[in-house]
C-alpha cells in the first residue's frame, strides 16, 4: 500500500496541505466531514505526496463502501494524456454535467485541476448545484492564492 503523507487541514480555507507521515484515517475523516458543506474541497501539496491516492483510491473506496453508486462518482484525472481534451473548461463542464442525470447526490473528483485553463470558473460553476460535492487535487502554488480561496468560498 502506498504511504500517505501527513497533512494540515485549514478549516478557514477548506484546504488540506500535505507534509510527511502516515495518517490516512485522519485525512479520510476530514474529507468525510467536509461532504455536503457546499464548498469546493481542495487537497493540495507537493507532487507525488499521495493526494491522488487519497482522493481516487481511499475516498472513492469509502464512497462505494457506503453505498454510493459508481455512476454517481465522477472521476477525472487531468494529468492523464487521454484526458487532455478535458483540460478545456467547457469540455470538462459538459463532460461532468452530461453524467449528472438525476437529482441524486454526485461526487466529482478532479485530479490536478490546475491543468484546466480558467479552473476557478469551472469550480465556481458547481457552487450552486445542490446535489454535487466537488473534491479537487492540485500541486500548483496557484492553489495558495488568496483570490482563488476567496472565489471558492463566496
């Protein structure tokens, strides 16, 4: 099993920052606790520290294990070359909204969202959706920008 790194969760900015050590239960619980808060959940940290594994494996397995249907978990790995077309903000939004086909709850998991141009606008598009919870990872310093944090918490 891949080792995760310790993170620091900052409630005021709804952001998880990764450092060192293995505390995956704590971080999974932080994600669980953040579900339904109508905010974009951001997991950020250095490259290769376990953000994607936390989101796409541990959190995904938790959701499925708790009865969330696979078709209500929309996962997009934007670092994968096969998904390069989804780096276009309009293509990504259409891809996601085409999969939201009912009023049930959906979980959108986006890996390395900073690769999408205008990603702030893409994420802000989800803030008024009552049945969508969005979780994203990113390795870019842009995630630490006050402007991004403020625009995501309006």
